[in-house]
C-alpha cells in the first residue's frame, strides 16, 4: 500500500553562516502586511563550487528557496517563452479545451485545481498548461500541442526552454549533491537524472476577479511534491512563502522578483531524501489585481529511482524517518490525492 508522508519539521541542526534579513513590513488598514523576504542569491557559474554548494546548503536548511543567477537561460528565450504563453492563454476557451489535460499533459481551466483542500471550494484562480519530457517516444507522444496554424512557433519555443532548463537543473543537482556532502555525480549514479520525470508548467493568473466575498487564491498553499522546482516569472508579484508550515497562524513572506534570476525551491521528495534536513517550504500565489504569468519546471527523478535516506543525513541519533520508496509510486499517490487520478 502506498503511503503519503507529511514529515515533521526537525530542529535546525545548522545555523546560517551569513545574514539574510527581511525588509520592513508594510501595513495597511491596521494590519501588518507580509514582509519581503531577501533570499540567498547563488551564482551557479562560479568556479568556487564548494562555496556555492555551502550557500545552497544554508539556503535549503533555512528557507527551502533561493535564487540562481548566471544559469545560462538567456533573456531572449525567456522573452519568447512568455510571449508564446500569453498567445496560448489568450485563445478562446473552446480552443484551449481541445487540449484538455490527459496523462498530466495539456490544459487545465480556471478553478479546476485546488492545491489546498481546506481552501476555497471554488478552486484556484489560475489556468495552466503541462508539458512532459521528450527523451523517449512513449513519453513524448503524450504531449499535446496547439495547432501550428494558430501558434506556429509555440512548440519550438517550449521545447527549447524545456531542454535548456532541464540541462540547468541537472547541473544544479550536482551542486546540491556537494551541499549534502555527497559525490557531485550522486544523482546520476543512482539513476535519478536518467530520463527524469521533468514537467514544464505554464501558469496564467488573471488580473481581474469577481468579488465573491470569500478569500481568493491564485494558487492556494502547498508544497511541491518532487525533487526541485525552477521557476521564472514575468515580474508581477504574488508569490509568498511560509517558512514554518506547522505554525498557526502561518506567517507569509513575499518572494520578490530579481530580473534574470530563476527561483529554486526544494520539493517534498528531496525533503524526504535528506531526512528533513532540507525543507520543502509551503508557498502560495495571491492575486494582486495584475495579470501574472510564470513557468515552473519540476525536475523529478526517473520513476524507477528508489528514494531512501541519504547516508550523510542520518546517524544513530538521527535515524531515517521514512522507508525507501520508488519515486514513481510516491509521485503517483500525490497526484491521485490532488487530481483524483
């Protein structure tokens, strides 16, 4: 029987080696607004890989989120990515529904997802499009594409971005391995990045929403299921994180936009892999009254990769919290609970 785990947050075993402070919060109508969180910025092109790995370790323990710069995704490609995304989401609903989501690929309409089951029953105020991997014919054939007559350069742009961010994600994993005191090729050796289960998810949040009298979320509070996520946005704010997901009431902080940087966050599977040393942080997107576009790339292990506690993350005093599990089984159960399949 497959199980889904919500790991308890361990005590912090390491303190921050550098000081990352929040800016002062803003207040409105007597209520304290979320503060802007100043996350670590990692230069992944640095020749000092040990220093970069140490910074990543600190970021993953303290925040579960960080920025990467000099990652190799050029601004022209990002511009084309968002231009094509806007074109698709501007199509009539009837046209978009021809690509209705199947096998975790394709279009999902407004309010059809609810990432937090305890949130508004209306669903999240976003529409999305999922693109899966291309490495093998079986997986590639499951992808759905808009008509080339309508969007002649759409597929080419998405494939270019997918392949580029996948390559960057694999290189980032080598730094994460070093951050965990492992061989930099660890994730290759265990088969995690051999035909990994990578998904590109385009997201569109509308600017104007009707007043229903209930709290509306662009994306309700959740943590990502897999290994790591690499996110790019069009600069419109809305992303917030809650560093302590067990705190009641939760304290939310804004993730600000840094031009040219990708936002990286740790997923539940990596948290499990590291015995809760690295944190998978609760996050959400709140409406701001502005139309917002983003693209999230979920880099998850090959389905047959077995996720078990890393030797560098357990000891006699800190034994493994979870039994080994096949990556595909873990993710499928999480998808079933969220999407009903």
